[in-house]
């Protein structure tokens, strides 16, 4: 339990046991499930936690009050990492009214069989809880259709649900000014690209609804509470959902016998020769899709290389590109390269994928058979130079 201010508390959980978020995304440093308690004339719990941690969640609440005294439970998002202990909370606090969007009521029934004592709210509705008032913002598809945020105007706190959240258990503090911000900013980007990025247009719509709201603190359901620089996380979400990458290049490749890797090295030389120092090389065979996607979302430039495998793109690279297509990453400057043994196919498919994504394809396409010759390596250097110049200029 931690105090947010005089009568608002963080009663969340740090999960250092779960290896895969949603059964897919790796959690090498864990994740937090942020829940908040507002102790006003009415007692308000803002979001729950994953069911595995309901006992600890209740212990945190009990440090402040008897859970049976809770008057309202605000449900910003029905995904079970935030609503997992809702059935238990309902049994312990039977008088508590669940506050959610109309769309969430169907989820309450299908997940937990809860159909009564529910208050639905619409965009702009308010809830008077004593000295404080909560104002609600509907934010559909950030990143489920029922999501919303709530705003407490007295202290200008935005309880934002999954928006502005990130991976990583909270180490030694809950606020942005208590934590190693470089790490958490990376984990917020990874969370955004993995979970929310596909719904970037909905994020932009949500930001539009918030543009006239004065925010002094952002309290999401995952990751740091942003009290020192709330504008930082809001601006990052605006940038990422607008598909604006950094002036840099992400180089993703696969290699079976070292030949494609050798060409990758030549391309990297070309990138560096243009004084482009913001670039990262990632082996798709040895890097989780989660981190590949994060780094692709980070930078404006992307160069992709693959050997031909079964007349197609090498599977680890192909899996990455399918995920990028699924997540709808746009506005990228791209180069492609690849190798083949007895038959080609990978490079043609790489070019087709770039066209489908509506990325800007930079020539030359560097394709070669077997081991690259010095002439072919020089073509690779030129490719690296041309993509870098596009980014830097």
C-alpha cells in the first residue's frame, strides 16, 4: 500500500511470477496490476487485480478499511488482469455498486455472472463521492470496446486504465520520479506496441477527448504512476499512436549459415557511415517477437533481411512481418535484402509485404545467391546509406 495523496492510495500488486503476459508476451521483469482506493465520504475502489493475487489485494485494502465498506468499484476495463478478483470483492462488499460503461455489462455477466447493482456511465458523466467528484471518459478500443477512464479534478488525477501503462514490476516505488525511468519508458513502449498499438486510431481519439483536461498525475493500471512528468507519457502515446518513429533504423534479419548475416554487417556499415548512430540490429531467430515489434515501433527506418526458406521468407522473419501487419504499423521507410541457395522467393515476398504495409521502399534491393561477393556487399552498404539518408534528411 502507498499513498498517492492524503486520501487516495495505491493498493495494487507486483507480479514477479507470471512469465508470459496474456500467455504470449514475455515478462522478464514482471508486471504490476495497479489498483487505487479513494477514501472520501464514499469509499471507492478503482480497478481490481488478477485473481491469483486477490488475497494480497485484500490485505492492502484492509490496511486502510474494511472491504465491506466499499461503496463503489470502478471498472475501467474488463480484462481479467484487472477484474479477476471482482467476484470475491462483490461477495465481501455486497453493497458496492459497480461503475462501468454499458458495453462492460455484458462482460460482467459472461465473465463473472454479475448482473445487478451496476451503474452504467457515459462519456462526460460524473459521480459525486463527497469532497471529490469523478468524471468519466469513454475510450472504446483502448484496447477493448468497453474501456473508459476517470478523472478527479480536485487533484487533476487521470485514472487511465490500460492507457499509458507498461510492463515491469514496480521496483522500490510507484512514481515515475522514484524509478529507473529509462527502463520503464522502454517497457511502456513494448506494452504499447504489443498490446495497444493496433488500436492507434482509437488512442488518438481518446487523446482528443482529453486535450482540454488539465492532468497533474496519470495513474494507469500497469507501470509507474506519473506524477513528476505526466506530460511525458501523454506525449509519448501521442507520438507512438501517430506512428512517428525516432530518427533511426531498426535492422531485423535472419540467417541460416551466416551469409545473410554477412550482408547485414555491410548494410550496418552503410548506415553508420552516414552518422546514423540510432540503430539496432536484431536477429529474428534469437529475439522475442515482443522486442522485435517494440524496436520496429521505436524508429522510423526499418531494414529487413531474410534467406529464402522453402521458396519463402525465413520463418522467424516471416513471423515478425505477420505480426507487424497484424498490428498495423505504418509510416516507415524500409529497405529489404536477402539470399538464396537453389531458388529465390524471400526478397520478392519482402517487397510485397512492404507494399502491403504502405511503407516507403528504398532501392537498391540487395539480393544475392550463396555467399555475397564484394560487389554485392557494396550494394548492401549503399542500401544502408540510402535508408539512413532518408531518415536523417
